[in-house]
C-alpha cells in the first residue's frame, strides 16, 4: 500500500509508451522521384560522363603537350619555341579531349544499358562495358586489334573499379 | 425517423468495419511487397547509401510483377470459385 511505489509505476508506463515517437511514413513526391530519376537515365549519364572525360582529356593533353620539345630546337628563338609549344599543347589537348570524351561516353552508356537490362550491380557490367569501349576505340585496326583492345580495356576498368571501391 | 436511424447506424458500423479491414489488407500488402522486393533485389553488403541503377530497375520489375500477380489472383479468387 505504499503510495509512492503504486504512484510511480503508472507514471513510468505512459513515459515508456510516449518514447517511440514514430513519424508517419512519408512517400516521395512525384517531383522528388523525377529528380532522382534524371540520374537513372542512360542518355543523361553518358553525356555527363562524356563531358567529364573531355575535361580530363583536356588536362592530360595540356600536360603532355607542354612536355613535348620542338624538333629544330637550336634554330628557333625563344618566342618561336614558345608559340610552337603552345600550338602543340592546344592540338594535343583537343585531340586527347575528344578521345577521352568518346571513351567516357561509350563506357558509361554501355555500362548503364547492361546494368539496366540485368537489374544487378556486378563487376560483369564493368567487364562488358570495358570490352565494348576497348573494341570501339581500336576498331580501326581490324578485328584482332578490336579483341585485344576489348580485353585490355576490360581488365583496366576492372582494376580501376576495384581500386575505387576499396576506398569508397 | 426512428426506423431510419437504426439501420443507418448499423450500416455505418459495417462500412467502417469493411474500411478498416480494407486498410489492414492494404497495409499488409505494402509491408509484404516491401519486404519481398527488398530481400530479393538489394545486396546486403550496403556499400553505399544510394540505390544504384541495377537495384532500381530490379525494384521496378519486382513491384510490377508482384502487383500483377496480386491482381490476377484476386480476380481468380473473386470471379468464380473453381471446384478444387
């Protein structure tokens, strides 16, 4: 008949019932779903990857173009050497940007299509996409070169993916 | 007036009971659908917090098929009872 013991228990029971303050289930709105779906679109993804590849190619081309020495180094003045190097950098960076943009576009498009069709997130997607990209890049050299490019680029992309996944 | 109020109350209770059962059925359907598609489609290693594209298309297909199966079985059970 202790009133404190009898009085404390019913006070604790409503406290326990109050604790789990569960919010009602909030399903995403149509705008939110559309906003998330943009990144699921294969065309958008591959274009963005192509642009990023182009940027990367631009930087790499600038770097390697700057390291290139002119042929007739002794017979040119410093100003001529500078102009030659600048032109070389521009040319190399533009062609390198095109190559990398093409590579990024093809790789991303292939991976997106394969992953959507398989409905699985695997390394098989990366292998197939790498093979398609390598084959497309070295298709001008004939079927043997295309096979070699396919295998090489597939192996390269698997290595890069494993490396990125380890720290991601 | 008194005769009209009686059945209306009972009708209200019936309608409310049916609506409650329907709500329970729908909630159960949602929970079951979510559990089944989650278990089937999503890799348990949880490498990242966003759904990737493979999981997204898997969930789309899972929900679509589950919904079609539910509708089909509902029709089969509802239209005529086949003698077992």
